[in-house]
């Protein structure tokens, strides 16, 4: 039975032909809850006004971390340290060895991280950014639908 599950997961992972990378940037300020950095989209129209994790598409030949460092520098003007990947363990579109399902043939790899240098500012694709406590209130934001299961996973992870 275990080999069938592995085969099914691998088969599912192989159908993804595009990978995007994103970061769950976290910070802990004295006297505050852990906070997550989120960004509000301006386009395309179907997701304008919704919140997401910052990141973007990989360029040919880039590693996951290289692409994410580049995207965060271009989108927000920051340098970051990247840590463990956010892995799904509940319902919600996570495919082993591929990442979080976004649409048809696209998956997202999401890494925890922290800002080392720079103050994040919406340089492109976003009209607003915010630091939000990692509490159930995160679910009150209108998230891009594919990102909501990831928010739920982060909340599960933070309660452990």
C-alpha cells in the first residue's frame, strides 16, 4: 500500500510543469505575537485586492532559493534568510515533491524566512503590505484561494 501512495504522489507531482516560489516571512518583536508579512495584489483582475505570500516565477536555471531571493529583492526591495519549506499535512492542495497546487500545471514552493536587510515596500504587483499576527484572525483577510490552505497550515504549525 505504501508504494502505491508514493507512486500516486510522484505521478501527481510530475503533472506540474511550472513552479513559483514564495516566502512566509516571519518576525518576532518584543511584547508581540509572531507576525507574518503579507501583500495585497493589484492584478490580474481576478485576484486584485486579495492577499498573498510574496514571491514569483522561477527563471530558467534558477534554484528555488535563488529565484526567491531575486523575487523578494525585485518585489519588495529586501534581502532575506530562508529556512524550512512549509509542508502540508492536512487537507488543502499540498503535493509531496511538488509543493502547493495553484492551478492546472502550476505549484508553489513556500519557505519560511526573515528579513535581514531593507524595509519591505510594494515595488510591483502589490498596493499594500502588512505585518499580521499569526493568529486565527489571519483567516479574516481575503486570501487568494490557493494560498488559504497554506495559511491554515501555518496556523496549525504555530500551535504545535
